[in-house]
């Protein structure tokens, strides 16, 4: 059995894009995270210190995004995934990074990646 802790539509502003005009502005990105985590220890003792701190994960992701200057969403997504896996001892995650307004005819576009190993 696997539990999932999730964060949806986390907003962060970044310098992102390949076009010259994009390099001089900040654009709002939306980030969704699903992270494998065993919630039973936290639930058994009603103990926050045994839970995955989604507030801390959220703040770290926002900090990383806002400090970044990638051209590609793919590069940003890889860095975010690597940091969350390493810094929060998450064994598996699914990460979606959306760039609303990047394609006029679409609500948003982006990348969706999975990294790590899903526990059995």
C-alpha cells in the first residue's frame, strides 16, 4: 500500500523561456506534486514530526523556482524533482510544471515527470 501526499497548483514566478522577451520578465508557473509517503506513523501518533511537511516542500519548491533562470521547463522540472527527492527523503514523485498562456489556444502547457521508485 502506498500513500500519496499532494500539492496542487502551487504558484511561483520565474524567469523561464527561450525567447529574448521572456528573459526579461517573470512568468507565473503552476506546480503539482504527488509524493509517495507512508502516512501511517504520523496517523498512529497524530504526530506532525512523522508526516511529510507539505508546507516545507511547498516553500522549498517556490524558493527554487523563483531563484531559477532556466530556458526549458524540462530542466526546471528535473532540478525540482532531484531536490525534493533528496531533501525530503521522498522515494517517488510525480511533478507537473505548467506554463499558463504559453500557447494562446491552450489553457496551459507543460511537462509531467515521474522520478524515484514507487514503494510496493
